[in-house]
């Protein structure tokens, strides 16, 4: 593949992942207050995300391995179409519940099912995308390439709350339908424009080469991925509730303040991935250690703060932290395995990371009922433990 085709492929991939990031931000910013209107508690809302995450955990390694066999493009396409279907069915179900067409006892399981479509099919998009980048970068370029597609997802997360705010004047569920249409268009552009010149491997893959969760080469990166995802998802799911209860906001104010918080965190992540990682020479281990240290400070701001300014500062620092740690961790896992295991490694990493989406939000929303600040204290302890691990683990020293 020529350099021009590689650049075109990365541009198309970034556009598609921007769409997914936008949709995820729309869900996190809009679903909690809308679900409250339906009468759902924070725990029941978190259960929607956690159930979907179970499917993601199971399917992400499957899709990653499958991309090593059939190629990256078909798997990314499957993920995009699954995401589009989920973003169409979820608001349709919510609207039926708000209008009284469906009882809550029937609408709630349908909301879970709609989100699980994304968990099942959408799980293929990210590992196949990371493997696509790994196929086309050298070892020295790997972290920057992975940070590039991560920044595309982050740009979508930055735009999502703004899109939700603008389209809310049309209707509170309009951002969902807009994202579903955008994802469908992204899937079409990916199919026609993404270069895929590598021939699929033989379907008769040697099962003895299947990458396992307990593989010593990638095990340290799995721990850190799970920890970071727990922090990220717990913050995302509880933030709207936290701001509403801490600052005594109305439902309309909560959407605006939560959107501001999500934008600040996502933009900081993009700055980290597009500027810090791309411009400052750092090894994967340096990215991980530096980002984790900033993350500890960020969460202390959220725990000790009492104003929107303090909370926003903490969210900005958290965005910088996650935007640095995650590409460093993904690049470290990619460098630890062979060229024929890139899809499998990305799939396992994404799968184990999403376990944080299950444990973190469930535990965080449960202790939230005790005290609103409790999930952020828990996150601070998780981040501190990950920092100690990154500083002391012998298995990570080879990344220097």
C-alpha cells in the first residue's frame, strides 16, 4: 500500500470512529436524565451499560481474531452497522416509554436489548481498527498511530454533547437518530473508501496460537486497561447525577453542565493524543506513568472540589491522563506480540478493558447512594494503584 493510500485509509477510519465517539457521548450525556424521567434509578441506568459491556467482553476477542482471518474492513463495517442499529432502537424504545405506549416493565428490558446490539456487534470496530493501524505502522510509529485513531474517537466525544445540546431544541431524542444516520453513512464510506490490500489468512488458524487472557506478554496491559476503563465509565455514568446533586441543579441545567463536563474531558483527551503524544517523544511506558500521575491529581480535584470550576479542572486533567495512558498501554500490548496476533491482542485488550465498564459502574453507582463523592474516591484509589503498578512492575520495563 502506498503512503497516500495509507493516509486515506487512516482518514476514513478516523471519520468513522469520530462518529462512534459522538454517539457514545450522546448516550452518556442524555440517557441518565431521560431515564430519570422514566423513573429509573442510577443503578438501573448503569445496569443498561453493564449488560451491554458483558457482550462486549465476550465478543471483542472473537471479532479481533476474526479480523486476523477475514481482514479488518468487514469487521469494522459490522461494528459500525451494529452501532447504528443500537442508536436507532434505543431512542425509539425510550420514546415509546415516555409517551406511555410501553410500560416501564416492558420498555426497560427493550432498552437493555437495544444497547446490547452495540455490545455484540459494535465490539468489533475498535480491535479491528487498532489492528489496521498496527498493520501499517512500524514499532516506533505504533503509539502515535493508535493515539491518532483514539483522538478521532475523542473528537467525537467532544462534539457529542454539543450536538446533543443543539439538537435538543428539536427533541431530546433527536441526537440519537442523528447519530444513527451518521453511522450508516460512515459505514458506506468505509466500505467504498477504506483500502484493504492484505489477503486474509487461511481460516484454518492454529488454535494453539490463540492469544489467551493470561498470556504473560500482555497481562500487565490488561490490568491497566481494566482500571482505566473502570475510572472512565464510572465517571461518565455518574457525572450527571453527581453534578445535579452536588450543585442542586434542575434537569435542564444538569444536561447543560454535564455536557460541559464531558466536552472538557474529551477535548483534553484529544489534546493529549494529538499534541502531547504526537509532538513529544515518549516511550509507551513514559506515557503510562505520566498519565497515571496526572490522573491521581485529577480525581483528587473531583473528590475535594465543591464548585463547577473545580469539577471542570478535575475533568480536564482526567481527560489529559486517559488520553496519554490509553494509547501508551495499547501500543505496549501491540509491541508485545507478533504481527499475526495484532487483531487478537487488540480484541483481548478491548475485552478486558470493558470489564471495567461492568465492575466500575455497578460498584460506583451502588456506593453513590451512600455519598455522591464516593465513586470518585474509589476512582482515585484505582488510579493510584495503577500508578504504583506501572512504577514497580518488572514486566513493563522492557518498554523503555
